């Protein structure tokens, strides 16, 4: 099977700009671009970084074949010299990124691309597409799993995803965000995560009666038997037949049932009735599994009603992040590098304050309290700055600048790592399981107030004094027309 080359998955203006620069004196100009986002989805306290492994794969596979060249020629927009350059294209950029699974916050650079302007232009769409999608799903999964607590959540959404790539990579991101596994077999196979699934209503409908369907399934899968009991009537038919199957099929074989699942009806009411009947029948270890258009809000409401649920299957509202369909990451020019190696900071100004960018080549740092290990704040610095954690360090709100605090007894860590050097991969992605474990560790290092489901505390993302001064200087210059 031919691997799908995603090089041409870009917006046309990326190529028109690249062609224009190719024919100008700016051809060899080195630029720095930052990807960042402006707002946490669902008004949450933090987001979760995901998608980096696929971004690296994209960078490694960048190349234009003859069909690509011929199509671009047919548009009558590009000079032949530029098309020849594309034919022999070699990716030459340096790329830094925040590792997958890391909690991330608005305005801080999560991906930085340094390289020829032509190439930095070309990769914009895929940088945004890849990180935006998976970070959105990982963030949604993390919210859902945080409400579920210690109860497992399985991703069940492939059939409702926005296309097969969204199902495939969305399931990957969901596991990064905290899901125990996925119903998506290809994702489970390729990324080494748990595959989960038992039966559909069609299995039960296929047989002459419900008990025969349950009996047949239990005989085939005695050590992993979970029965779907809401095809007809949960309490009058499904549950009694399941218990009968457990008694007459599994118990004589020496097995215990794993669970019963419901996918419809009044889940809170039914789960309590099911739990009582299972306990009375001698199956307190049989899990009650629920699905049916769940999300973090419904799970929280079920808990409020005293529902007796052991695990969740969450589908469409997770795989589509239905409550907040866009992550909102953007990709903006931050600096231009001169031939002598010095950099000229660049800023985008807008009437919308939130859209004013941070100029210069930057590095985000995270400060951790030595005693508790909790994250205190992030500080975005210019790349030549270093936060000396052996000395007190003053942080301040970049908007309400009089709000200042001196932190002591802390550890400062850079958030970004280098993933590409002159177009060559220099970072090996961990497994999805390792990323998920890393995400859990990082989230545990956030204060409970930041993780709060409703009205979370605003985590501090501050600017170094030097970066704040630089931005102010550029804003003042632009306001004066300089």
C-alpha cells in the first residue's frame, strides 16, 4: 500500500508566498515562526499537548513528486525555477516543540519553526492541523477522564468521527488524554494500546432469543464476558437473561462475568437497579458499563444522581470534541534572522488585544515549587535569557503589571525540546502509553485550583521583563508610525 504523502496538504497562499520569496532578494531569509493558542477549550484550566509524533512523520516525508509539480505548473502561478526547486526539495528547518502529554497554556509557543522563509511558510497548515486536532481531543479526553476519576473510560467514537484520520488519530489522542483504550482496532494495533469491544445490539437480534445470544457469546468468550442488556428491556429481559447466563454458562465453566453494558434509557436509575440485582445474585464483582452520548457534564450529573457505574464508553462527544470543535492554535512570524546571526523581532498588531503577538525568539519555562513539586507559573523569555533558579525570581502579570510576586525555592525547566535539526529528526517519540503516563504525572503537578472543573484558577503565564519591554517598545514604535 502506497503511503499517503501529505506534502501538498497546504493552503495555496503558502505556495504563492514561497514562490514570491524565491524570486526576490528575501530568498535566503531565515525566519522564526511560533505556534500557540489563545484560549483553553471549554473554559478549562489547561490543555494537553498532542500530535507531535505525526508532525515529525510529516517533516520526514516532505517531498514533491512529478504529479505535484505538474499540478502546480497547471495553475500558472509559479515560475519554472521555483518548480525545479520543489522537485529537489530538501527540508532544512530546525523545530522545537513541547513534548506530548504536557499541560499547555494560552500564548506560550508550543511549536517553533526556524528555517528559510519559503519552507516555514509551506508547513503552516500541517503544523496547525496536526497539533490542533490531537490537542483538542486529548484535552477533551482529559476533562472526561478527570470527572470519571478512577473509573476507566474507553474511547468508542470511530463511527461518528469526522473521517477516518480523525477516528484513527483522535483515538490516539484520547488515550494520551487519559482513556484506558479504544474500540478502534487499527489505532490499538498501531500504537500498542488496549482494544475494547464486545457485542452490538445486532448480535442479540440475530439469535432466536436474547438468552441464546448471551449463552453463545459467553461460551465463545468466557474469560472476558460483558453482555449488552438493553436491546429489548433492561430490567424485565436483559438483566435476568444475563444473570441466568452467568449462572448456567459461566459459573459451571469456572469463570466470573466481567460486566453488563447499557447504551440507552435512564442510565442513573437503571444502573442502581442493575447493581442491586447483580449483588443479590452473587455478582458484586460484575461491572456496570455505560455508554450513550456521554461527556464530562453527563458523567458528573450521573454521579450527582448516585448512579452505580464502574466504567464508561465515550464516543461521539469525545471524538468530535462536540462542545468546542476548534482548538484555535495559530502560526505567526516572530523574528527574522539576519546574515550575521542577529535577529529582528516581529510583531502582529490588532485592535483585538488577544491577537497581538509576542515578538522575538522565545523559550517558555515552567517554574516548580521545590517542596511540593507543583507548577507555580510559566514564564516566556527571550532565547538568550536564562532563569537562574538558585536566586529569587520576580514574576508579574503581563496585563496587570502591578501584580508581582517573587518566587524562591523553585526549579526552572524549559518546556520545549528540539525535534528537528536542519531537517533531520533528533527526537524519538515515546509510546502512547508512556505519553499518557507522562501526562498524568504532569497534571498531578498542577494545583487543584487549576484543575477545577468549574471556574478554574487562571494559571500564570508571564513574560520576562525583557520580553515585556521589547513588546512595549515595538507597540510604541508602531503607534508612532515608525
